[in-house]
């Protein structure tokens, strides 16, 4: 069995396909300790020896006078505050006198061949071969139970962790910190890898050496944010995309978070992730429980590449749900960059007619169709059709769109409210606000208080009414501002620290209700671009809008960082017009298409206004997506070259699971005179097979690249000719013969 417990050695062994995670229970006070995570160990060995309890400061049972020194050096499986472990704690609890200390002791365990759901929270789902270890702990003084969950999946080197806290006493306790996972590693020679950015520059990869003390990323914006991301990795100094050790943590959550690594005086590293404790306090009533969001851990001994592929398979096989898990998404055209707010039925139909001629399958009507919404200054919350723009409402428009053979999709921003709206004039108290203060605007809007049930009921009723009124097959759910002025009239001083988490739970409940009532709906989450691109959102929508920056060259960095953690099938990527609306750059139309193929693929432009030359390429691009979509969506992702590192060219490859087919994309960002062609060393092919190579370049030239062995393509390389000018590219198909 992959999960075992030895009563003699008091060691839990959690073994995945090629990794081992080992937990020791000390024989006196039952401390739950971390022995090892990484390559597998021999369970018959004395693994408790690796805990260093045979050296100073020893266990408290042998050296009571240095108990604090033990706490401050022990590698705990789940760290707690107030007792003498001065590193980052995962759990802080205040008693009725305001005192804070927690000391956990082992009670018992369960091993089950399933995976319990997390009530109200997104989480990985079980499948054949799934097992879960539950370690039951307690603090007898507080009458507090702490259950540690570890789930593993057949064929995957990932471990899903979560924690449930239960107050067994007859008094109220206050949780001031509840993290989801702690990982203590007996070494410190790591680089800290994170994803940072801003609007239109999301998820750029950043790598920095660990130092003594703490290195962290976090968000207090009520969303996982464009500035930081809830994924971190600890990588050995030699780690790149194909070699080296990597320990990674990804939080399945969409609100305030912290992910952190800390090196202490003994050269050990503690990594933690969970809900950010700032502005968090949860009143845990007697006999009630609190469940922390799930965190997924991955260890790779083959660098960042294997780590990425493990995350991709975990999300595709055990997180993303619904009928679009393995279905090729319809090629859509969104009218936002085409028209912004300036559209009517005629304009949308003109776009739809031209789109249908060129193989596009869906028209998405973005912001501006409701209330008096002619700019971003008004009407959020007034989810009623603007019949000045759309004569007769949605029905005539949708019927005409459908008659062209196109599906129809629509944009909502359900979580927001405009001061200039009928809803706000009727219910100003429905916006988040601190009594006595004027709430701050962002994008001329406030945030609805979704912790109130009547607000959620209104939001859902309006969305569902629109969806029931006509044949709508896609929804883009947007969120265009962070949370501030976090006050609710329903939360008193004792519960005010619960607002941010309750807000996220309300969003989850709304989306769960939506996908349950409308199971055939394709939901795409969005947040001012990619401010809420996280694993929590993927549980409800199989794809997320990656960034409002649709420039193909900017997208190289954005999509590389996103694909470090998330599968290409989840990345919303579109071809847009040039000069690009975000940065003004002009790139070849085919290059824009090649880059957008590494995602869900669609268009963000006015097809009636682009050149005939570019328009004529759309059927070709749609054909490429139809031909290679399944491969892109389900294949293994290999990063070949990184523009973020070499500043000149970028390349990635998607390889079919059985290695019979591959699609290589190469973008030559900057050209130089008097240079040879680009040599590309592929990865992930079968060395013993031969592959027929077909090359399409961004100038439209298609050529036979010959037949080559996998060993030659990976070790000798594939030569690609340079093209005149910057931003050109190649799309290379390899098929086993």
C-alpha cells in the first residue's frame, strides 16, 4: 500500500509514484514530526534517527531543561505558536483570556481509500487508487482537535494536504492563524521561485537565493492578485527545467494568502502556505470546526519541468470538473477590444457574420450590454438588458447569432456595484464599507458584501434569469478591483476578522450553484485579466483569462510563468489586433496565432476592420487549433528555451503521452545580422523512434523538415532558418513513423 504505518517504529510512509514522504511520532509526548520528503527511503531503516533527537537538545523526556530549544529546532509536521518554536507557526489560537498557545500531541490515525471533500472549499477530487492519511492530534488544555489530511493519487507525485480544527470545549476560541501546510526540510541551499507582476504583466518568474530569515509572497487584496501568486518553489542551485531538486507548494484558494520560506540558525528551511493571518480572526464556537484550504505539494528530482507536468496532470485529472475537462473549447471572438462600450446589435452581428465565414464558433458579448452602461462609470449591479443598445433585448440578438451557426457567450461582473446604479441607490448598505468612512473607489466601483445572503441571492437571481432567458453557452465572470473597506453591517467586532474568508466562501458558493444548475455552461473566470488565476478558481471554471495584455511577445513571459503551474488547457489566450492595445507593439499575425495556440485560443479584435491579408489567415489558425487542440490540451509540456533568461528567443513543446506526436513552438523575439539559424534541442521525445518533421513559419512557408530520430532531435538538435525582422516564429509538428 502507498500509505503505511509501522507501530514499531512509529513512522508513517506516504509513497507516491516516485517520491516518499515520512512522518515520525515521538514515543513520549507524541510530537508529530517531519522526517523526509523527496526520493524514497527504506521503511525498514531507523528513520526516526533522521530527526536528530539523539543529539542536543534531545527530546524533552531526556532534557526537560531545554524544552524550548527542542521546540525551536524540531522539524514539526504542523507548527504551532506560543510554546517556544519561534519560527513561523501554522496555527495560533487565543483562549477566552486572550492568551495564545497551542501544543499538539498525536492521538490516532486513519488510512482510507478515498478523499474526503472539503465543505464549501474547492479541492482535488478522488480517483482510482486515491488514498488519504488522517492524523488526529489534540491540544488537551484547549480541548482542541487538529486533523491533518494527506491525499495521494495513482500515478502522480503530488500530495494534497489540508487541516481541520475542531473546538471540543464548551467555550469560544479564536483562531488567529490557520495555515494549510508546513514543510520542514533539513537543508537550506535553495533558491526561492515565485510569480510576480502587475496588471498586464502577471506571473513573471522570479528566482532569488534563500537567506537566513523569511522570504515570502502574499496578498491582502481579497484575491490571489496580479502582484504575487500563491505558488512557491524551493529549487536546488543547479535546478532548471530538466534537472535538479524542486519542492513546490500551490494553494487551492482565491483570497488573501501567504506562502513563505524561512531559514533558521540550524540551516533548516520551513515552507508554509495558507490564508494570510493579517486581518484574519475566526471565532470558533463550541463544538464547531474550521477547515483550511487545500495545499498541493510536489517534489521533483528532474527540475521545474517534471514539477510543472505533475501539477498539470493533478489539476487536469483531479481538480478541473465538468464536461469541458477533455473537450476542445469552441474558438470564440470577444468584442471587448473590438468595440469596448460602443456597440449595438448591428455591430455585433457584423462581427458575428464575418467570424462565422472564417470558422470561428462563438461570439462573446463583453461589458456594456446592461443598465445604462456606456462607460465604466455606471450600472454594475443593474443586470437588465440595455434595450437602447439591443433592441428587443437579448432574444433577437442571440437567435440571429445562433442562426449563423455561432454559439453565444456573455460577460458579467457579479461581485461589484457602481455608485451610479439603481441597485446602489436602493441598497447603498450592500457595498462593503466601514461605518463612518467613505469607501474608496477603484475603477469607479465598490464591492458587494457577499457575506450577506440577500446580496448573494440577488446576484444569483439576476445571473440565472439572464441565462434562462436565451441560449447562452458561455459566461465570462470578471472581478475588476481588489477588496478594501472590509466592513459588513452583519459582522460585529468579534466576527469582523472573518470577512475576507467569508467573502471567498460566498464566491465559491455562487459559482458552485451556477455550474450545478447550468452543467453545460462553459465558465471562464477573469479578474482584471489574471488577478485571480489560481487553483481554487479552476475547480469551477476549466479556463481562466490569463491577462489583459494580449500582445504575443508580452504573453511569452506571462504564459511561461502561468504554465509553470497550470496546464495550457486552462490558459485563456487570444489573437488580438496590432498595434496592440496594451503596449503598441506590432507582430506578425501568424506569430500571434502560434502564441495563442498555447492556450484556449480565440480572438480579441474587430474582424471587420483587420486587413484582408490577416483575415484570410483566420481559417488557417482555426484549422491548426482543431488539428492540434487535443494534443495541446492533454499533452506533456516541456519548456525548451526561455525569453525571460536569454532575452532573444522562446520555445516550448507539447508531447503526446505516448510520445507519438509533438508540437514545438519557437518565437524569435529579436533578430541579429550575420548569424546562423537557430538550433533547438528538444526534450521528452522517445530516443528510439523516428519522427517526420513539418515546419510552418510566420511568413507562411511550409516545409518538410525531414525524418529524424528522437535521439538526434534531442541531443543534436533541429535547425531552423532565421527570418528577416523581429517577432517571427515557427510551428513545428513531429509525428512518429
